[in-house]
C-alpha cells in the first residue's frame, strides 16, 4: 500500500513515512501586546466611557507630576550652573 508523503515528513528506509510532531515551547512566546494607552492633546473625548475618562485623568495627573519633577530637577541644575559661571 502506497502512502502519501508530504513536505516535512521524515521518510525512512523501507518506504515507511514517519511524521514528526514538534511541540511548541510557550516560554518563548511574547505576552500578548497591551492595548496602547495613547492620548493626544485635543483628542475627541466623547467616545471614552466614564471609567476611561477617570483613568485618563489619573494617568495625566501622574504624568504632570513626573514632568514637574523633571522640570524642577533641570531648573535646579541650571541655577547651579549659572551660579558657578557668574563668579
């Protein structure tokens, strides 16, 4: 009896077709991509839910605090540099 051999089949001596099955290692898979939290200034907010708007407010407050902290640090560095070079 003839057997159909497909690409990827391992054909051994004697005409016996052997299929090899490879198991996939799930540790190598990247986690599913997260939904991007993108917000653009001036974006239409009418399509966001109440919960989405609250989350956006919280995210923006956190980002404002981060920007203000960086601004203060850079301002401090700038002031220190100006004090050194004014001597």
